[in-house]
C-alpha cells in the first residue's frame, strides 16, 4: 500500500516513520511512504503557501493552488490512490474506518496547518475527510501519522503471526483482556492463576470473560449494539453472579 503525505513540515515524520512497525512495513515492502513538501509546489518567488483569510479574522489560510498542483501530480502517478484530508470536521477515525482504509491501494494524505485550507480544495480534490478526535491539533501531521500507523498494522504481513491484530481492542468489537508478564508477584499483586495453568481452553474462556468485563465496565456502548454468542451471554451471567457476591 502507498502513502503519499503532503505537508509543510516534512521533518516531523522522520522519527515516527523510522522505527518499529511502520519501519518494518517499509522494509518488508508492504507499504511505501513518500513525503511531499507542499512548498515545492508554490509558484511565486517567495514560495508562498498561505495567505490572509477573505472576510478578515485571525490567522492564515493555506492556499489552494500549490496543494491542488501537488495532489494532481501524485494522483497522475497513482490514480488508484484516494485523496484524504485531515480535519477536525472529518469522519472519525475508528478501527472500522482503519480496516476499510487498509484495503485501499493507496492514500494521499493532506496535512493542514494554521486556520486550515481554502475550502475549494475540498470541492476540487478531496475524496475523504478524516478526524482523529473531537479536539483541534496545530496541524494535520500527527493525524496523518496516526492514520498511517493504525492502517499499517492492519495490512496482512506487517505484524508477525504471534502479534496478530485480531485480539487487540476493537479487533472483534471488544476491548482486549488484561495482559501480564513476569514476575508472577509484584508488590503483593499476583498474576491470575489460570494464566499459569497451561490449560488453553480455560485461558481462552478467562480471556473472553475478562474482555467482556472490561468492555462492559469501560465501554458499554461497544456491547450495546452487538449480538452476543451463547458463550458470551453465559460469561456475562457469570460476571453478574460474581458482582452480586462481591456486593452482597
Ligand atoms: N480552523 C480549523 C482547524 C484548523 S487546525 C477548524 O476549526 O476546523 C489545522 C489543521 O490541523 C487542520 O487543517 C487539520 O489538517 C489538522 N487537524 C486539526 N485537528 C485535527 C483533528 N482532530 N483530526 C485531524 N486533523 C486535525
């Protein structure tokens, strides 16, 4: 999968893209990332990429011409890629959206800055609009990194088979069960016995139950719209009985 990122701050991507999972995806040639400096597409002598807003008011607005030229050039080379804008006004990035994006041939991700981008870019070039949450960042770069990271780990082959994304939170619509590693005891807190039992079926059941417990406690909204298996219903009933005993 290709990622083309359009930014005024190409230097920001160096660290996050040079390490760990994203680095591995690049090394295995499962993803290909190219950073484009929007400034290279400005045509005037001062390489202007922003200007004052029409109608007045604070801040600057990113100009449409350099962005349109850059997008059109990348799109001409990779017509199958989808042009995505990062924006707090976009549709919210979720696990489901990331899984859907992971099936695309490529993403051309536009990073805004300042007060945002001239609205005409949206009309002319933008096919999808993504927000990483209901807050305002200073620029689209960290949002673009978030999109690349969340999507890359869902591309088959990027994660090793021993670190599959299926068990991760949201992988099957629930939060992940609690995880432990050595030592068995730390400051009086011990690892649940079942995890040391070596009984895979009991461990699977325990994990499913704890996954349901966490989801019900922390994110009941995830359970609300779900059809539960008979095993899940049984495990939830067990949790109810446990709660009744602790409360009683
Ligand atoms: N004035 C704009 C915000 C501009 S913030 C508004 O109120 O809608 C500058 C840039 O940061 C945006 O163009 C976008 O690329 C990026 N950005 C800010 N918050 C974001 C978010 N929650 N998700 C994705 N991108 C965001």
